[in-house]
C-alpha cells in the first residue's frame, strides 16, 4: 500500500492500523472487513494470532469456514 500521498499524521495512523491488522486478526475481520464473527470463528483467529500453525474445523455446510479462510488470504 502506498502511503506517500498521506499527511504525516494520516500516514502514522494508517501504519498503526496496518500493524494492528497484522497482529490482531479479530480486529481485521470486525473493524476492517465489517464481519460479524461467530464465537468459534473468533476462537480460530485468536489461536492463529497466538502462534497455532494449523486448526481443524469440523462442522456442517454453510457455517462460515470458507468466509473465514478467504478473509485470511
């Protein structure tokens, strides 16, 4: 993302938001993508933020697995 066109204060704010999105996936989904997460989706994202490398999700069709993965892409 090219931040050069922003004022110094806007650039600093944008950099803070980007860094928060990198370290806090729940923030990214809820505040940037405006997704209303289910509790299990929030747990998966927190697990990934805490260093988990793989998460197994066993569920039925249509519960939000694909949306969760696409948001992580």
